[in-house]
């Protein structure tokens, strides 16, 4: 542990606060919105298996590495990387890792906020009883009415960005810690209830089979990359979000145990969401591969038919908004921390600048669902044939930038940082646990990322 450095932004009140904040960052739209639809698009079981393996072998070790680097550097990821590179006598260019993270966070938040806007819109639709007795067709048209209307999307996106910037301006500690404390348990309870409903829906077994019976003929090289990219996305890794949260972490905390808890909670939420959604997909004759609208076109059917569905639906979408909110904050925190450290801004100013830029970038995503819905800029590359600008933005960030960020973090922690420093900072001795971690970040992550990339480009095939 380094007693000499202190974060200028303050620190978490205790370990629980960090666990809650990091869990809040990890659990978000990625688990409930994205995981089911990408699992559906990529054939189910085999995809889920690859994703789980990536969480265990890459996600948890990289999360430990990020927390460790953040806590040792105690600054925004850009300055943390600069400080730690100097400490290890490495090239100052390592600070570019921090920059890449800021850019990735900015791009991700720009579309994340638009999707969170859908969830906000659905809070009010559920409340108004719009889904009562709804059929799959009815729910489908409610969804397209929303997404094909750029003005409405803009309004919800604006509201969500303002909500995010208000919390960020006040600092991560006040507000955020409190919100997550009740959010995560409540989300669990609601998801379990939805699973109960799905169990009674008649197609529960079919849903489970789809999710948990791997059929490797259904997964492509690109599917493997998407599963790996998602393991970074869902744990908020590869861009400095967990690093910056780690920089506010009190000294004596078990990094390993904390990371494992966070990863388990996150995975559980994703699996519970998948188990609620796929039975409904099958019992209503919907397509598992129907894309980003999947949860918005399935769950409302359940809410429309259960007793008290308006109330549960409202509650569910409120929780989804909260989950997205606590994640969004972490996407912008590295940029805000940097503006405060290097540009001498107050948190309020920094939040306004960073938020306004992200808001503007969000227009690209909004248009992707309406005026640009037939615009496929990279259609000459076969895997991107049907990709809209939003799809490409998501692909670039989640499947390229985050794994590359993770690769760089792995190389830095295992190959550049002095071993004695990582031993000291991880604080679990030099025994088998440390060696396992070191082996995973030293070899497994780099090799996995490189092989998966090469495999997608067709240079190597396995
Ligand atoms: N993990 C969040 C989710 O699953 C999204 C997120 C928050 C994120 N912070 C991040 C993704 C940092 C990548 C990097 O919804």
C-alpha cells in the first residue's frame, strides 16, 4: 500500500461503499438490455459459455489489476498511468492508455444514455397502463413508435444526461453510495419475480436450453469476440472506470475478494435477466435474435398480463434507470477527474463540459434508429453488413477499444510494473493466489485478446 499518495477527490467511506459503487458501475444496461440481445443474436448457449469463461479468466484478473493501479496512482486514469509509468521507469506514453479510456467512456456513454432514455420512457408507459393485455405485435409497435421518433429520443436522452451530470457534479460519494445500497438488492428481488413469472409461462425449459445448452456450431469467430468484449463491458473494464473508483479506495482492502464479489453479482444479474427474457421470447413466438429492442419487446408482454403488472413494470423500469444511472456516472468519471486535476475546473464545470460533449455525440445514436436506420457505412465488410452507426459505435467501443485497453492494462501490470509493487498493492502475499493472478494477466489475457482478434480478421483460424 502506498501511504504517500492521496486522492484530491476524496475517498469512499469504507470498503462496502466501494463494493457498492463498483457493483453499481458494473450492473447496468449491459446486464439487462445488452446481454440477452447479444446472446440471442449469437446463438445462445455457446455464447454464454464463452462469456462466462471470459469473466473468470480475463474479467476478474483485469478488474483486480485496474483496482490495484487506481489505488496506487490515486488520480484520474491519465495521471495515474503517467505516475505509475514514471515509478516503473517506463515510457510516459503509457498515459495514452488513460486517454483511450476517456475516449471510450465518452463514446459508450453517448449511446448508453440514449438507451437509458428508452428505459425512462418505459417507466411512464408502464405507469399509464399502456401495456395492459398487450400482444407481441402491440408491444413491438409501441417500441418502434418510440425509437423512430428522434425528438422523443432526444428529450429522454437529454433528461438522462442531466440526471447523470447532476450526480457527477456532486461527487461520487454523496448520493451514489446511498442509491446503490438499495438498488442492487431491489433489482435482484424484481428479477427473481420475473423469473418466477417466466417459469410459469410454459416455455421456461426452452429458454433455459437456449441459454445453457452450448451448440458450438451456432457461434462464429465474431461471436467469440462479442462475448469477450461483453465481459469487459459488463464489468466496466478496459477504460479506467474501475481504475478511477479504485483510486478512491481506502488502503487496507482485499482487492481480490472484492473483485470476485463484484463479478459474481454482475454475472448473476445477467443470467437472471436472460432466464426471465428467453422463456417469454419463445412462449410469444418472438425471435431471440431481434436485436437491441429485445427486452423492450418482451418484458412488457409479461407486465401486460400479470396481476399488478403496471406496478411491477413501473418498478422494473425505474430500477433499470437507476442501474443505468450508476453505470453512466462511472463512464464519465475518468474525464471529469482529469478536467479537475489538469484544467483546474470545479467538479460542476467539468461535469457540464464533459456532459455537453457526450450529449452532442448522442445525436448519432438517436439518428441511427430513425433517419439513418438504413445507413450501413461499413456494409462492404461482411460482418458489418447490417450495422448502423449505433451498432458500429457499440462494436468499436465494446469489442475493440475495451479489449485493447484490457490488454494494455494486463501488460502494464504484469510486465511493466515491478513485481514487488504489485505484490505489495494487491496485499495477498506472494503465494499461489498471487501467482495465479500474475499468470492470468501475464499470459492468458494477452494471448486470448490477440488470438480472438486475429481469429476475427481471419488471419488465424481455430
Ligand atoms: N458495466 C456497465 C453495464 O454493464 C456499463 C459500464 C459502466 C461500462 N462503466 C463502464 C462499460 C466502463 C465499459 C467501461 O451496463
